[in-house]
């Protein structure tokens, strides 16, 4: 990973082994599901897809919080809109909070 081309990550939720009826044709089945969080789009995405765009984490601290922090700090990222002028203040995650 170079500073000129930093890593970007979509904030998402993975649910392994979810059992449900996803299709009438196949009935109840167990599958690994993944979805990514979306937010109000900013340019250049808005002109192509006006409904939503993925929440993109670009700072190593954001990725670390999303992957490992208790829910309270991660929820701030989940609610964050990339259209705001500045990123939200993320609280200290070193306190002993319950894991998500």
C-alpha cells in the first residue's frame, strides 16, 4: 500500500451460515451473506447513481474501528455520510465496552 494509492475499504456486514428462504424455487437454504453499508452519494458517484454509494473507509483508524471496536464507535462510522464537510469525531476505543 503506497501513500499515493492508499487502501480503501467498503464498510460491510458478513453473516456466515444464515438459514432462510431466499428463493421460492429453492426453499429454505443456508448461505453466507454479505452486504455493504451505503450513504448519500457524493460526486462523481451522484451523477451516475443518485440513490446511494458505499460507505468507503480510507483511513487506517476507520478500518480498525470498523473491524475490531465495540459497537458504539463503529456505529458512528455506520451513520457517517461522506457528503459532510468533515469526518465525525470517533471516541476512544480503549475503554472496556462490550463487543458487538
